[in-house]
């Protein structure tokens, strides 16, 4: 195994771990907001994840998985 293959494997583990951590945090928050408007849920979860240091790709994936992503149309 080359160093490049090792680095690639480590990067994928880190990305998965980061996503899993973000998803668990978002689910915990989401479970307390069932009565709120979807736009409020989206803002609060996105803000929470941003404050915790997660990047946009991770936040977008979490929102898609939760099924509460905002639909943008032109």
C-alpha cells in the first residue's frame, strides 16, 4: 500500500466521522423542533452546525438526509 492510498483511506474515515458527528447533532436538535415551521428548523440546524465548525458540504448532506433542505427555484 502506498502513502497516497493510506492518506486517501484516512481522509475518507475522517469525512465519514465528521458527517456522522454532524448528523447525530442535527438529529438531536431536529427531534426537539417538531412543532416549528420548516424554515425555522432549517435555520436553526444550519446555524448550530456552522457554529460547531462544520462546512457547507457536510451541512448540505445532513439537511438532505433529514429531508428538510430548502428548495431553491429560479
